[in-house]
C-alpha cells in the first residue's frame, strides 16, 4: 500500500521537478517565478498524471479473478505458499 502511495506522490512531483530543471537550465534560478500561475499549471498537470495512473491501475492492474485461492499450507514438512489454482470449481 505504501508503495502505491509513494508512486502516486512521485507522479505528482514529476511536473514540479521538470519545471525546476527547466529554470535551472535557463540560469534563471528558482526565485525567478514571482507569479503563482506556473504552480497552478504544475499542480493541475500533476493531478492529471495521478488520476491517469489510477485509471491505468484500475483497468490493467490487479490479479485475475479466475481460479480458486489456495491458502498457504504445511505439506510433508514443507510450507507451500498461497497460490491460485486454475480450476474454477469450488
């Protein structure tokens, strides 16, 4: 869960980091922006990236719902990890 939150925060920070790199490359420095207009556009583009990542994760991420879950078990002295069995019959 924490990994997903950190990924989303990273995506939100990408436009700000790119803008800071742009200002640094132009030798203007970070104090050159006096108006909040660039920050509004950066925040909006960061939110668009985060929302797009949520949509992508919802459509293409996750685990298959086909099959039957078999919990971890102890068989013949060894621990068998949890897995999904391919048959759909309970």
